[in-house]
C-alpha cells in the first residue's frame, strides 16, 4: 500500500512539473526596424507587444527594434546575440527587416538584402542552435503617402515584393518559419508617411502574425529541445 502511495506521489510531482513548464511563458526576441520598435504608436500598441499580449501567457516580448535599421546591420545583430546568452531564456528569434533596404535603387537590392538575412540566420544558428527562427517578409507601403522617397515609390514597392519571394525561399532552405507581411497593412493605416502604420495597422499586423507565432511557441512547449 505504501509503495502505491509513493508511486502516486511521484506521478503527481512529475505531472505538476510538466504543468508548470507548459505554463511558463517563453521569450520571443524581435529584431527589426522602426516598425518593430513601434514608431508612431505607444509601446503597448506595437504589433510585437500585441501578439505577446494575446498569446494567453504563452510568450513574452523581447523587443530589439531600432528606427532606420537596414538588413546590413549585421554588426548590431552580432552584438545583440552577445546580450542574450543561452541562459537568457530566449526560445524564438523573429527577424523583421527589409523596409529600409527597399530604398536601394540598384538592381542587386533584393539579392543583397536576402544575403544579409542569410548571414544573420547562420550567426544565430551557430551561437544559439536551440532557437527557433522566424523570418518576416517586409510590410507593404502606401506609395501615395510617401514623403522623401515618393519619386522611387514604384521601385520600393517592387523591391519589397521581390524580398518577400527571396525571404520565403531563404526560410524554406534554412528550415525557418516564415510570415509574409506584404499587403497586410490597410492603406488607410499608412497615411502619415506611407511607411509607418498607425495603431490600427499594427493591430492588423499582429492579427496576421498571431497564428504563426502561437503555433511556433506551442510546438516548442510540446517538444522542448
């Protein structure tokens, strides 16, 4: 009888431990530009905060967005990796870049941008092989509302579409998650400068990203490495 109680006791402990592990939120690290940072909206309105808030406690946001950041910021990416060692609790890395790079009018814009992201994936995998990586295709713009770069609006749009295709191929090749944000932001949410969405635009991005990120986190919780 005693042995049976003892066995039941240990089973309860094990199940309790699993329940606590499943309940603990994971950390999702977002590395991106001003839209990731939430320029033009409050911190709780940016899409990265919204997806975390609506994850029902499954994950929390670690925001490493920076205004003006291009995909060429590999050095900044390297420094960022040093700030989050293996014991920092990061489980997922989301890379959301490309909008600033779309201003490059050279014919090699898409290829160069994709190459920078590929380098970041390699660096992250080398340093933190346990991280799940999600690559995001850049957001759409509103050409009619552009300020400084209105004259190259069609080129920027073409570059953004091209990046979406290139990033999708990169994600498939590297076994990364992929979210295509192009076309998600309503034009009415891009009237300030054609690039930075308002609160409704961020909500649209978050609603689109939510299922993908929830799925990544749920899979990690079910099968932690």
